[in-house]
C-alpha cells in the first residue's frame, strides 16, 4: 500500500516503490549501488533522445538526480521531466545482477532550505550551484538470464510485479504475476 504523499500523478517516490515491492525494489537499488555512474535518457527540444552519464543518490526514501548548473540534461528535464535511467552494467558480458532500468518523471527541487539540507548530506560535497531532482517512478524493469531463460520483471505503480519468462526456442513466453 502507498500513501498519498508517496504517490502522485507522475508516479511513486522511491520509498513508495520499496513499500509496494520491497524485494524487487531492493534488487533494483542494489544494482544501481554497485557502480557510481549510470546512463540517463532525457528528451531534447526537438523530441529526440539525449543520453548522458549521471551519478544517482539514494537518501531519505528518495532517488535523487543532481546535475551541474545549466547542464543540457537539467535543461531537458526542466522542459520535459520524463526520463529513463539505465544502471551501469559493469565490465564484461556476465550481467551479474541483471540489466536494470527505471523510468518516470523528475521533479526539480527549488526550495533553498531543501537544497541546502540535501547538499549538507552529500558524501562527496557539491558545488555552490546545482540542479536537484527527485524522481517519481513510473516503471522499473530488471532483465536477467536464469538457466536457459531470459526473465523480464516489470513493475508499475498501478499493478503487481509482472514476470515474463522466455526460452531460446519457439515456445511462447510465460507470464506470471507476483504479490
């Protein structure tokens, strides 16, 4: 169950995701925490995608995106707050922990007191000026290989965790739902 404070028209905050799907949210978060840098997709003025590197911050029940002042990705999010975030897959081809991504909306934080509080808790410090966005999750996806199957786990705030299993053959995918 989620509270009104956790859910908005734009999705659900990180804490709400953990409340709704604790095991799956923990798997997604652990995958992001393995590496510092990830890939953020935003939309340019003309609607084409922009991919940029980004560090993420999990604190106070939120997934935060911090950016340099007037960076193109920050300006993109101010114009159109939709985003997708892809967890760094690491080196090699083993995809240990699966392929993880989330999408949703980024809500800019502009309150000076909240910005100062967030900056004071940043482990590596922050510049004097920066953009800060809190995320509202609309979808979380984890893709992994389990035995001879590729397994897609997809969650949206409006429904249960969906699990789709597909083998390397002509058999149709099998779908299940989890609590």
